[in-house]
C-alpha cells in the first residue's frame, strides 16, 4: 500500500465515518431520552436519499402518501383523546400539522414538476416530506408503550423497521438510485484526488454536530432533552412532558437520518434496504459509546468508517465481518466494567 492508496482509503473512511457518527449521535439521543433502541434509524437515511432521487427523476415520492396516512392515524389517536379531555383549542393545530401539511406537500408536488425544481428546493422538499415521519412514528408506535420495558420497545423497533423496509420497496422499487453530485469541484492532496463532494459531506456533518451541541447547550428544548436523558422522573416532575421529549428527539433523529441520506446519495447507490446496514454501523459506534456518551460514540463511528475502508482493501470479502466483530470486545469490556442498574421504576 503506497501513500496515495493510504490517503484515498482514509478519505473514504472519514467520509463514511462522518455519516456513521451522525447516526450514532441520533441513536444515543433516542435511547437516552426514551430507552428505545431505534433500529429504523437507517430507514430515514434511505427514505431521504430515495425521496430526493424520486424528485430529481420527476416522480412524486411515495413518502407523501405515508406522511398523509400517518397524519390521519395521529389525528384519530390524538383527536379522540383531546375530545375526551375537552381540549378543543388544540384541535386546529393538530389538523394543520398532521393533515394540512401532507395535503399541502402533495398539492405542491402535483402542481409543480418536481424534476424541474432547483436542487435546493428538492433537498428542502425531501426534508419536509420525511422528517415529520419521525414524530408521527413515535406517536403511533412508541408513545402508547412509553412505560414498557426496553425489550418490548426493542421488539416494536424491529416491527417498525420491517414495516418501513416493506413500504420502501413499495414506494421506491427494488432498483437502486444515486443522485448527481452537489459539486464537481476536486482537489489534489499528496498526489491523491480529493473530491469536493467528500469535503462537503465531512463539513456538513461537522456543522450539524456543532449545531446539535449549541441546540443542547443554549436552547430550552435542548436543555429539556438533556434533563430527560439524565433523569426522566425528575424531568417529569419539573414539568417536561415525556411525550413532547419523545416527539422532539424523534424529530431530531429523523432530521439527522434524512440529512445523512441526502449527503451520501451522490456518493453511493442507495436501495430501499440500504438503510439497515448503514444504521447498523452507526449502532456499532453508539455501542462503543455505551449508548450514553456522545463524543465516544462519534469517535467510535469514525473508527468504524476507517476500519471498513481499510478492510475493503486488505480483505474486501470480510469487511462487514471485521466491522461487526469489533462490537464483541466492546461488549465484553462493558459487561465486565459496568455496574448493573435496574430499570427505572415508573
């Protein structure tokens, strides 16, 4: 291996690691706040990338119908509860977000040719179509079981993952898609080509991580999520609604997933089931961080990216095995050093 190949593999590893780091942060956030191991995190990556690809192909993405269907279910669930409790004043906002928004998106997509829209508008539409699915999935699948054990929530996660995989196949088909690069700029570093798209992915991921830091440190909602992650019962006693915290962290997780999918869509071909493997590598990073430490999870995810990249050079057929085998010594070390704590009594 010469220096040029070393730099190329390192560039590829850091690019993938930056995406895995984002997903690892999202998984740690969701688990810390809700105790949910969010297996469908990778599906938001695939949905984001494939929704953008559908728009660029001039098609109306199927995610708009999923958004509408989930919105109707949320209206039925929350509407009945609000009517029983006499909270009639909140019905308009419920209808606007869960029904008005999907209908507006559908109207815009049918009125304007999606393929003729500027790239920035297509990216924005992809975010607006897929990110709201996060809090809706939480409301429909997880909120009724918020007090259940981690094992029950894990089983629900598996079910949601399988459902989203099937819907992905229905919406986007079995063929993979790749979007055009956001930039054609390229550089040269020590004789190795450095693509502008790669720099864009790393810079955008770093900017998002910095943005998340300021969100958690400087905003009221971020501090509420941190308080819930540290002590759910204490946060509830201080007036932080568990349902609001759950929806907020799922919104952030979905936004991170969709953003990651849009970033990697020009680099790799995304299939309807590609999200699972990508999310699983982010999960390895989250496990290295013990599903609790954001910096360690991010560093672990970058390590996963580098290990995957160099493994593909030395043992391409076994690169996935090498990456996922890394989780075994981490689990052994944590099982030997972590004190067992009973689940919080609700």
